[in-house]
């Protein structure tokens, strides 16, 4: 999986308080792009989405500041979550106050055309998960 793939990135806040300064170091790229897209109020919905054609790195470095002012830094083994590059569609990063939940997005059906997307939780930085 060293080549470039289309990837959709979704960001949101599923917590009780606002999160700020969201940054995902994804290989050579920092997402979401632009500082206007790095603060999220609780909404339980996707607040920002972006699409890029880039390689999938081994890990992603995720950082944010929760409403209580604490800085959080997490390393996620992103590449290990991709089972089938042909069905892979991207990742969802949902911030829940003091932790982040990551979902892999996969195309439904035979994966050759868009028949919908399944979201499967593959990682949580919440202790004990």
C-alpha cells in the first residue's frame, strides 16, 4: 500500500465540551487544512470533511485541546486499519472531550462504484478500550 489512494477525512465532536486546535499529522500532510477548520463545538455530526489523494501512513499523530484546557496527543496505527485498499474510502476522527474515536470508512458492495459507505470504529484513545 505504498501508492496514493483517494481518502475522505471527516471530523466532528461527539463530546460535551468544545475542542480546539485539532491537528492530525497524516504522513507529510496536516489535516484538517486551515485553522478555521480546527475548532469544533459539540454537534454529534460531521463538522468538516476533506478529500485528498495521498498515501496512507503507518501512523497518524492526533492532537487537540479539550474544553478544560488540556492538550491531548495520540498516536494511532492508521495503516493497520485498512483491510482492503480497493474498498477503503477514508477515516472519521470524532473527538470526545479527553479522547478521540477513529472510524474507517469503507465502500459498500463490490467497491468498484459508490453504493454507500460503512463506518466502523477501529480505534479509541479512551483508557480501557
